[in-house]
């Protein structure tokens, strides 16, 4: 039986909200979802803070660093942050329903870029700027930084070239 992304999201939200440790396949089955889930994946999902909207507090996001010498330079990242911050009350969109499921929202040529990835949605560009700054600060290595910030299990902000 096939279930929509929404039903899986609701099931995982229930799982994340429970205090007791969960046995992924058994708990999903108890919710009426007969699907196969790797317990390690569910354990990771439990560490993600599910938020009510996509104007999440930067401190609640889970940041994953992927910094190399091929990552954007710090001063180029600052330029991308400034572009997003200049449009802080506007919406940044993820409108790509195919391939990468990412939409580039701000960039400096091919030197640095910030993309919104995941479900078709939107978040305030000011919040996206805060997410990019958090990635920059947490993932800084030498003069480079790169990685992504998981807002909830359906949406990420990615800092890349």
C-alpha cells in the first residue's frame, strides 16, 4: 500500500514527539504504515527538531558540515548572506519538483550559493540568511565553509558553490 509524504511525515512527527525509544518498523506498523524503514534512519530523524513552520529558529536546525578546499570562501559566503538579508521579509522558494529538488535562491557567480532543498515550499529569506550564517560559522575550516542545515526532515538549506 502506498502512503503520501504527508502520512509518513505525520507518523514520524508522532514518533519524534514520544518520550520512549521506538522500534521503528513495529511503531510504524502500529500506526498503520506497512513500510520498511532502517532503524538507523529513524534514530537520525529523532534528532531533528520538527518545527511548526519554515520560519524556524536557527538554533533548532541540525547542521551538517561538508567543508573542503572546493567549498565557498568565507568572504563570498558573506556576499550571499547579504543578498538574502536584503530581502529578509520576502519568501525564498523551493520550486524544483524534479532532479535535485533544490532551488538556488542567492549566489555570487559560481563562487558561493545558497539553495533551499526538499519539499515544494518556502521560507523567509531572512531565516535562510540566518541558516547560511550558522552553516558558515559552524563549518568554517581555514578560509572555507560548506554544508547544510536540516530545518525539519523535509527541508534543508544548502551552502555550496
